[in-house]
C-alpha cells in the first residue's frame, strides 16, 4: 500500500455545541467534547480510516495535550515516530458549533510554530508516495518539505488554510492546492477566483481545487475546469469537512483514479463528515464509503 507523509498543525480541539453564538456574552453549550484536531492530524486519521499508511511529522508540546495527541494518533494507527516533542504548549482550538452546523474557531498555534527546517528528518524522502502539507507551520519548513517531496517524486498536495508568508518559489513544487473560496483570494491577493487560479498556475501550481462547502468544488486543471457537485446530507457539524475531502482526494489519486473521480469521492467523504459531530470521529471508514456508494448507486470505482 502507498504511504502518505503528513505535515502541518497538530492540535487538541475542544468543541462546544450551542444553539447560537454571541460575542461579548456568556454562551452556554449544550454539549462539549475534546478530540484530536489540527489539519495535519485530521488528514492523517482520515487517510488511515481509508486504509492508507500514514507518517506524520511536526511538533507537539511538552504539556498533557502533547501526550494526548501522540496517544490518539497511535490509537488510529498513524506512525508518530517522526513527531518532535517541543518545549512549550501544544496547539489547541476552541470550536463553537451552532445548530446550523457552522463553526467559529479560536486557534492557539503553540509549538506548531516551532517546527523549523532543522527538525525535518530527510529520510522521509525515501518513505512516501505523497506529501500532504498545510500552512500551519513555518513557511521555510513548508518550502523545504515540499521541495524535498517533489525531488523524491512524491505527489505534493497542499491545504493553504492558514495565514502564511510562504514565498512564491514554493508554489512551484505544489501539484495540488486546495483552498476554500476565501483563501483562494486571500493567498493570491486577486479579486476573482479566475484571476487567482491564473496567478497560481503562473507560479507553477499544477491544479487548483477550490472547496466550496455545500456548493461542492471546482477543480481547475491546465486545460479544463471540473465542476464537482456536493452530495446532499443533513449538516450537523461542518468541522473537518475540508480535511476529509483532502484525504479522500489523495486516496483516490494514489489508487489510480483520475482527478474527477477522486474529487467526487472526496465530496462524498465530506458529505458524510458534515453529518456527524467532531473531526476525527466524523471521518468515514473505507467500509462506510463503500456502502454509501452502493446505497446511492454511484459510479465510483474503489
Ligand atoms: O479543519 C478543522 C481543524 O481546524 C480543527 O481540527 C482545528 O484544530 C483547526 O485547526
């Protein structure tokens, strides 16, 4: 089986489920839970649930949250031997989810910001078939990891879901970049999706996947645009839908599916994720995906 190297943020998420949310007010939650989180951990677990071997790299803190993150990743079967324990607090996020399933997050990056290029284990270049990377770690580490992966012949898939000063030179190494509509404009500074995509192509990105939530996704390839509709499902909690999409897309490509089939599979996985609470606990297993494909009579060949 192919192996994916995952890098980016590792967090502990504390969820609060409320009817509505008001700022400057004492909001009382109806339910609360603590989960493993952060986009790197989430994608690693989502891939593992699909049956893909995963190695994760990054920093967790020397606090109890650091222990929790390593333990949980291990329970899901993610290889944590390339994780570093860094002096300080682990990344953490408070997530308020209102009854329409939308979330508001308070992020504290903690030692995710301490993952410097000197901490990269270069032997990873011999291990993976693909690299998933997220913009929640220092820009120079993103640059070094993606150039290492590209030189080693890996597929490089990037989620730019975090403000970053990453140099444009790094974009040359990205096979796929998967922003949401807001991030697409933000990272490029352009006024429309079309202009933003053109800009990314000019910088060397091979394909742009614009994630659009309940409107589905658009995959911009060099010569055509694929419109991928969202699958209908009842939205309970949208947290982690993008991570689920990313993992299933990577799974599809590693299985030899083309971009369109991979994106349809990704949209299906995301639709299952939004119908459940939490992140890692909401990602579908490969068996669940298979039965969903059968129930809906879809033409996706796993
Ligand atoms: O994509 C969801 C993730 O974003 C959460 O797990 C949270 O930690 C934030 O980084």
